[in-house]
């Protein structure tokens, strides 16, 4: 099975670090809490506000180095690889804010001993690349992404996070990496 995995708030915990930096540096970029009030946009990399662009340009790499791998992610991915699955990391991260984003992501995964088959960067709209790569199932914290994947007949599961938990969706949800593994196993049984 080809499994697509998003990075921010799916493989790693992004929200707390971004929130910490937003509170710490909001005064430097704005006087009206523009960073603090737009944590979700910062995490998604989906913003046009000058203050957020400057903040993200200054701190994206630094924040990225401090974001921990979610509990159970490495072990689950190891088990999935041992069972013959292919792991594709598909992220919206791009060279716009990360110098040589492919190397940055590769180095991060290698440093944390996360196994993978392919890294695909700069894909904020993931349906086309998932079709092209024949991804069987995609895990992402972005509800809009998962819903667009479902509309394109790609199995997509929302990984619950602090910024998406209150939003409704027609997509299946998981809370942790044990649930990711169990969901994949249930899909294989159905097939």
C-alpha cells in the first residue's frame, strides 16, 4: 500500500512550537496580535499578511528544528515499512521559506530515523500529486485537503490536532499513530 503522510501536525507536533514563537515574537511584527490570532494560517503556510510572511521567513527553519515527532509515529512507520508498505511524505513546505526544502525535510527525517520512500514538497493542493503517485491513503491534519482528496476518490483521513478538532468534516479521523496503524490494517482487511 502507498501511504501519504503530511508533516506538520501529522508526523510532528507543530502547533505548540508555532504558538510559543507567535507569543514570543508577536510584539516584533505587530501590535494587534496578528500572529497569535492566525496560528492556523501559520501552520498551514496559507497566509498573505505582511507580518506573518516576515515572521515565517525569520523563524520557519528554527521552529521546524524544535518540533517533536508525535508519539508512536516512528514505531508505526517502521512497522508499516516492515510490512511492505511505501511511505510518501507529502507537504506544502516549499523553498519559499526553507532553503532547499527537500534537503531540509530529508535531513529532518534522517536525523529522527524516520523511514520513507519518497519526499514530495511544495504541494498545498495534494489531490493531483496523490493521483500521480497512486497514493492509496493520505493522512493530513488539514480538513480541506482531506475533503478535496475524497472528492478525487482518494482515501483520506484527518489527523486530529488542536486547530482542527472543532471543525466538522465528512472524513474519517484519527487521534494518534496507533489509530493510524489500525485504520490501515482495517483497509487491508476490506480489500
